[in-house]
C-alpha cells in the first residue's frame, strides 16, 4: 500500500484529517488530493456522514460543531431557541461557502439561521437588516455591509445601535469606534494570504512581481497591506500595482490587459498576483492567445480560489477558509448570546492557504 493509493480506511482517515484542518472540504479538491474519482470521494463522504462524523453539503462536507467539546447541558435548551439573521452581499461568488459553513454550525448547535442576500450597497444593506429586525424573530445578526463608500461612520454607528448584537463577517472596523458596544468581527487574514503568494513566487526565483487588484473590492485594502509588508521583508520593488478589473465581463478588458502586459515587459515583471479568480482567468486566457507561456514566460497566482482550477493551465491560488469564517461567526454569536456580558469581545482572523497548481511552478522536463 502506498500513500498515493490508500485503501478505503486510510483514505477516509485522510479525508477527516483535511476536514479537521479546514472545517470544510470540497469533493473536487479531495479527488485530486487522494488521486481517486469524485464518485469515490462522494461514497466516502456518505459513509462518514452515516456515522455522524461529518455533515454533507452541496459539493463537499463540513465538520459538525458537535464534534467539539459539548457545552453544559443547561445551555442547550436556550441555544435551541435562538435565531440568527445573516445578510451577505452576494449569493453567487465567494459567499456561498461562507453561508455553507454558517449553516453547518447552526445545524450542529441547534439554532436557526435566516439568510438575506444584499448587494454591495449600503441602502440595500440597511433595507435587508431592517427587515430582519422588524420581524422580531432574530436575537443576533451576522453582517457583511459595504464599508468602503461614503457614510461609513454613520453605517457603523447604526449597526452599533441596533437592538440586537451584530458580528461583522469578512469585514473589519477600526479598533475603537464611538458606539455603545464595540463591534466584533471575524474575517480571513487576506494580508497574510497575499504575503504567502509573494513568498511562494520569491522562493521560485521571481524578483520582479506585479499585483493586479480588483477595483472596488473590500478585500483590496488588506491585500495591498500584505503586498507592501512582503515586498519590504524580501527587499522587492513594490511599485507595480494595478487597481483595475480585467475580468471577461469588464468593458475593454482586452486593452486593459494589453496595457498591463506592456508595463510588465518594460518593468521586466516575471510574475503577477491577481485578485480575483475571474480576473486571473481573463489574464491567463489573453496570455495564451498571445503565445505567452505560463509559467515559463510569466507566472500567475490568483486570489479567492473559486474557479481558478478551471483555467488552462490551472492557476495557483490563495484560498481563504470561507466555510470556516461562516462557521466561526455562528459559534461566536451563539457564545455571545449564551454568555452575555460575561464573555470578552472577540475579533478573529482566519488563516488562508496557498493551493499550488501549474501556473506558478515550472514543470521538470521528462527524462
């Protein structure tokens, strides 16, 4: 028996190891890791779910919260009566996995989760939050409001004065704000994720690296922070930063990419870090059309890892632990509601991981 071809028992042990590490796993990633078919992985998940060791979700599995130390018996009846509202800005990119983690944690803890979809617009955020409050059914709120436009101070103050406690998800506010209670938050450590990408490229010999940031993304500020820190630590130039969306649906994206590549040639850039996946795929597609070899001529690393594996070649990407963020947010809220003022406030960073693929590592020639 080899590690690459484990029998069913060993394979399921490795599956559970990945689940304990990340809180959630996807079928396609496990199939690649274990070198088996997706059907085999689904069968393993079904077998483990039947034993109560994991929770099946669409496209993967999550780790039930009840595998953690059980709370005191007297806490369970109160928790079972709780309803938590959740408002997210998107239901078709990035956020579905956050919601999956939140729902798994809610089911394991016996609480209800009411989900509302919003947009990246403060007025719509307020509308959806107000609907939940006015229904008088929720005891706490998990929120991802737009905090990158005018009126941020008013929005933070409004949230801080809501009649039920709120925890921000994938959002962060200043460490002190003039609100009746200091807001808690849980988010991915995007700055560290960007540092991981820079260090990876540096380890593979790249000394002139560029950064392409999605325009208007709440994540961009954190990525820029990590970029500057990593470049300073490694003594790399940090001046090549483009803040412009280049996804296929962006008007004029081909010309924008061509301008970026012209600048790459002038600056002798050998690697690009691109946020987000659709932008990275758009650049990869254009490079291939122009006969630019990836990663031999230019290496690529994406950020988000939602669809980076679909590119040709598959794109190395930083993967925020989205399901873990949602899971942690629910656990934090239940803890806050159960313990009240006895519990100290929490502000939590969840570490991402780097998923290596062909776009950043040159293949060794066959013998």
